[in-house]
């Protein structure tokens, strides 16, 4: 294969320092996993779920009281 002659020839200094410019390159780092839900959102959802459970328990207790009242009236 014939050598291709370039328009520029390489010149190395015989004295002094040789410097070279550093070209910035992209550095890939390990990906960071972000949570799908924030901690605050999870706390709010937990509080809401607990509040719904309390309401259900209160409704069940109220129904039981209402069912017990007619039975007491019939006994009298």
C-alpha cells in the first residue's frame, strides 16, 4: 500500500518542553436511580390510608349501634 503524504509534517522540538492541549471529553458515570415516589408523597399516602381505615371502623361501629337500637326497642 503506498504511503499517503500529508500536507503537514510533524515537527518535534529538540529543546524545551513539549505541550499538548487536553481536549475535554464526556465522562460517563454510574446512573443514579431516583425513586418513583418521593418520601413525602409516600408519607401522605400512608396518612390518607390510615385515615380511611379509621373512617371505615367508625362507620362499622355506627352501623352496629344502629342495628342494636331496634333490637333493644323490640325487647321493651
